[in-house]
């Protein structure tokens, strides 16, 4: 079993390397003749062949004592990172700029002040092009050091220019940090609780959002300030389930990159997130045509020759592409097709990135796969994936998702005829919901109904399903109860029981009727 302490960081790093990165490291390490056959290279080879970290086996196969091991691993860790830095320096703007700043420092230490200033100025111009104000500020601070200690006579009034530039950049960096901190805090709230549950929660979130939103003039914001502003807006409106406004914020976020395409390679993660949350919002709004259009745009953008896939972007593109492909099948009600077409691809493509996926994103994927199986009528498989969500009961991690995974598991168990332990399951779910403070009216109605199923005669079932459906329909537009329908289309499931038809047939029929109404609306408006 892989331990989680620091001594395994090296193993994880080596395990994450691609074949080309490993070859590059070997060439880098052997550039000096004295390194040929070095202990740290033999240590690398042994770790590279391990599937699971085992320190005893490592000591047996390498000429390193237990006392030397810690220092040897630290040395190898640094060598691997250095080789990666050199390999990717020409593909990463920030690595290139940091290198130029290092060169400027070396030239300054050599007493070559004008050469140092020229190198720093080039770095500043590139940083300005990509809106990297933090790096620009580093450059300006170094320019101030050179100008304050040595009379270079590079430009008249140089001291005033640099002081003004530093003050302006400091303000922009501070504003960017305030936007990014707000965005991160909102994301943390979502990870813990999901959507807003009640009036008190909404008021607290509104107060937090207004209190921490900095005063700003939008026209004077740079790229990164706008990017983090849109991120914060998306998270806020997503949590309170104001999806029309969330859609506008997400569209602005994507448009920001469309207007400055050079920023995609320096803020790739944010670019991928922008598309994901635009698609996610369109899914919740049920805008199928627009969703299909944006999904195709997203897929095509990932195929561009100049799109840089590093380890992080590979993980994010995998997550966001498959998450939205599954949503595409949800929208149309094609659950069986989704199981046949998407799940095998997903399980194949997850292999190289699975070790890098965090628990939260794995939970979301497992829940979506479970919903695909449930919609297709394969309740046993749905239960397997729901169990994987339920088992990740870490405090503060998507409590909302776990709540609805419990409820969906109850329904799937009933559908599969696994009802001999249903009463015990219901009691456990009740306790869980009370502990999570998530026992709201929709959950109460569902739990009460499932608990009484064993007491309802067969000829009374249809009436019971109709009664529950009519009760729940009243909550579809309730500001706090409607969140339940974002996790599970309970109404369609009840209608499938009432009409004795597969649930995906019901959803497909609703989808067809919605598309027909939309086309008629367009015709009626002469569009």
C-alpha cells in the first residue's frame, strides 16, 4: 500500500513521468561523465520499475544505506525537477520569464548593469503581453535596486517612472489577489455544502460575497482581474442556483479567452474551467442546442495543434470532457447509449490520469456513471458506483452529493428487488441526513414513501406514485427545495412507475416535446 508521507513524493513524481520525460532525465543526468552509474540513477531505475512504493525492497536493490536514503532521494527529486524545468522551459512563458530574471540577476552580480537592465526590460515586455503583473513587479523591484545603487543614466526621471510603475502594479496585483481569494473561498464553500439549502444559508453567502467583493472599475481591469471576477461570479450564482445569471458570467469568462487567445497557454487550467462551467450551466438550464454547440467548440479547441497538454491540462480536459459528454446523454435521456458509448471510453481513458484525480472529482464522476446505469435500468451497476460515492464520507467533502447518493441507492435497491434490508438502509440514511443537516422536505417525502412501500398493496402502487409525484411537483421551483432535482430527476422516475415505462423513455419524450416547442416558438416569432 502506498503511504501518504513525504518520503513517497519522489515515487509519485517518477510515476507521473511520461516515457519521453524519463528519457530526457537520463540524458540530463548522464551529461556529466562522472554521473554514469551514479547511485541516484540506480535509485531512479528501481523506483521506476516499482508499481507500489516499498522501502525495504528499495534498500535491497540499491547501493544506498537506510541512513543515506533520505538525502539521496532529496537529491534525485531535485535532479528530476531540474530536468523537467529545462525540458519545458521553451513551452512555458512563466518558466522563460523566471529564467530571464535569473539571467538579469547574474548580469547584475557580474557588474554588467546595462546588460542586466536590457534583459529585465525584455522580460517585462513579455510579462506585460500576458498580463503577468506579479512577474512584472519582480522585474520593476530589481530595476529599482540597480537604479538606486548605480547611476546608469538609462532614462531621464527613471526613479519617478519606476516608483509610479511599482505602485500601479502593486494595486493591480492586490486587486487580482482579492478577486482570486474570493473565488477560491466560494469554491471551498461549494466543495463542502454544494448548493444553498435554506434562507439562512443564502443570507450568509450573500453577506460574505458582498463583503469580500472589492470595489472596482471594470474598464480598468486587466485580464487576470477579469478572469477571477468572472470565476467568483460563476461560483456565487452557481451555489445559489441562479443559472441564467451564472450563464452570463460563464459566457463572459469564455469570451475573455476568445478576445485574448494568447492567454490560453499561460492560463490553460482557467480556460478549461471556463468552458466546463459554461457547459455545466447550460446543462442545468436545459439549453440543448446551445449546449451541443459549445460542447463541439470545446472538443475542437482541444484538438488545436498549438494547445499545450501538460499533466494538469490532461487531467482537467479528461474530467471536463467526459463530465459534459455524460450530461449530453442525460439531456436527451439516452442512458443506455451513454452506458454503451461513453462508459467504456471513460474507463479506458481514466487509467493514465486516475492517480492524479482528487476525491471530489472522482465522486462526481462515479455519481454521474451511477445515474447513467440507473437511467438505463441497470440498478445493480448503479449501486456499485453509488457505493464508491458513499464510501468517501470525508468531513467537509460534497455532503450534498453523498446525501443524494444514499437516496438514489435506496431507489435503485427497490428497483432491483434488493429490499430485504431496505428498512435498515432507510434508518441509516435518516441518521446520515440528520447528521449532515440535510433532511429537507423533498428528502422527507421520498424517505417516507420508500419506508411505506412494503405496506402498499400492488393495486395501490400506481395511486401512491401519483400522490408522491403531485407532492414533489410543488417543490420544483421552490428556491431551496429545487436543488434536489439537480441531482436526481425524481419526477421522471415517478412518471415511469405510473406509466409502467422505462425512465429513459419518459425523459426522451420530454426532450422531444421540448425541442418541438422550441422549433414552434422560433417559427411563430418568424426567426
